[in-house]
């Protein structure tokens, strides 16, 4: 077994570092853009008088960084080659995401907005695999040049993890001789709706509550009559771009149907494994950053005439966190490598539990590492003059989003006890839970 990273991957990390030094750090340093990353960051990013939305100049800065990364050939790295990408593998993306997050806060990688110089746009693959030719022509290039921005309308106020009980409904309706659908319902956490051109909206078209089948996805224009942003939900880490949106008698033509009729949940599950392993790698990188910064500080800080690092009360918690990082890094890279050896359906059948292990544990670990970094740094660690409170507040959300910690542990348990996955045949005939 060879655990060494491929030489070309190591070389690409160095290339990214060079690009950051040459293009991104100077951009961050100019025009007081540093205000978005230092102790002023939350105030600089947030338009408090406009619903707590991201300030325009903040979002424009992120877009400029992406534009430069795209011009340099980095932004589309993970995307298919037919849209200008490099078909980046799961292993490479995991290593890259960890590497970027381990650098700390910066314009190169700020996941509060899911921003990175190496992009992760799951909608590209969704359109490739589920979109019609017309939809692909309109949306793939449109998303890459900024003319099309799509948000995700799945979660509802009373229905989060179990989307099969959603109350949003779509019914066939003809208007002006054009066949289409009338949609009624309400969605929560439709992130990015303030700048979106469309919402990928999930609605039940047939079947009963709890059925996985019978739910379709529709590409609803954000400015369609009947679409209303009711409120923006203020969060632990501001600014917010997470609204509650109502859809009242919204009509779309049949051409807005995205993916198989009644099989919309396949779209929602399409990119979950790639997203989770990349998110886990980012959380691992951020945890590593917190640990390394704590070690540096403990070596330099000398209360009572000796280095803080000489105290076992400082050493041992960081030792435990560092040990967990090393073990998790191996599991993430092994799992990502295995994902690259099989198709998406095979990942769901054979590897889904390992992806969930990586994700829920990494998201928990980074919160523990950020909390420990605050403790080691004392009052300054708690202040916004250090990035740890920001890292904690941001990554804490990942223990809820993208599949909550409990949902992912339930997935692991189902594989472990043979209710799902490869062990199912072994326990077939055993008593099933009610």
C-alpha cells in the first residue's frame, strides 16, 4: 500500500499556492479588502439595514476572486472537461480542500459563502446527468459566467431531514394553451435567493406523504409571479442569504421540469457523497489550522515565566485533537480514493456509511478544535481579533446541514447492523425494527 500523495497532486498544490501569492493575496490586501477577514469581518460583510444580507462589495470581491481563479484554470478543476474543467477526482478534491482550509481565513477559501478558488458547483453535474439539451445549453454556461444563479428549494419549515413529507404541491394546469404546472407551498433555507435567477424547487406531484416517488423538481424563475421572499433568517454566523420563500399559484411550463417526473429526489441525492467528502476535508483542514495556531501560541506565550506549552493541561487536549486529525485524514483520503474506483450508484450501495463517518466526525472535530483554540488563546481567542470564533460559528452549521449529524449516524448504524448496505444479506430474515 502506498500512502504517498501522487507527485502531480503535490505539484498542483504548489501551483495553487503560487497563484494565491501572486493573485489572491494582493487582491485581498487592496482597497481595505482586509476588512472582510479581520476583526471587522462580520460587520463589513453584512448589510444590517437590508435584512442582514451580504453587502454588495463583499459578494463582488468573491466574484472577482473566482473570475481570476477561472482564468488561471483552477476554478473549474472538479468539473467535467466538456465544460472546461479537469475532471478532478474525489481524492484530489479532498486533498485540495483540506490544503486550502488549513491556511485559515482568506479570500482563497471562505466557506461561509461556499467560496473557493477551486469551485464546487454540484448543479453542473446535475444538469449534465438530468437536464434536457435545452436546459444544459441555458444553464451550464450561464452558471459559469454568472448569468444563471440557482438556489435549492427542498427544506420546509416542518420538514427538514425527511423531505418525503414535504407539503409543497404541483398540479398540472394549462395556461394560454401551454401545458404546465401550478405550484403552491413554502420553502426554508433557500440559500442565495437574493441573487438567484431560478430556484430548483421540489414539489409533490403524486403519491402520498412519505413516498419517495411522486416528487418532481422544477426550475422556477425567481421573479415569477407568486414567488415571494417572506423573510431572511438571521443565523449564528452573519450575513444571511437564507430566506423563507412562499410559492402561491406559481405557474411554470412543462419545459421547467428538471429530471425524471416523480423522481426528483434522485437529483437531491445526486451529489451528496461528493459534497460530504469535500466538506469533511474542509473541516479537517480548518481543525488542523486551529491546532497549529494553538501550538504556536502556546510556545510563544510565557505566563509565570515559562512557555504555556510546557503545561500538560495545554498539551494533552491538543494531542488528542491532533491524533483525531491524523486518523480522520487517512479515512477521508481512503474513502475518496475508493469513491473514484466506482460509479455513483455503487458508492451509494457500498460506501455511503464511510462518507457519513468522515463527514459527521470532521464537522464535530473542527468545532472541538476551534473551541480548544479559543481556550488556549484565552480572552484574545474569544475575541474577533482571532479567527477561531468565526471558524466555530461557521462550521457548527455543518453538523446540521448536508444531512444532520444524527441522520448520518443513523446511516452508519443501518450499515453496521445490516438494515442497509453490504451486510443486509447477512442479516436477511432477522427481526426488522418497527
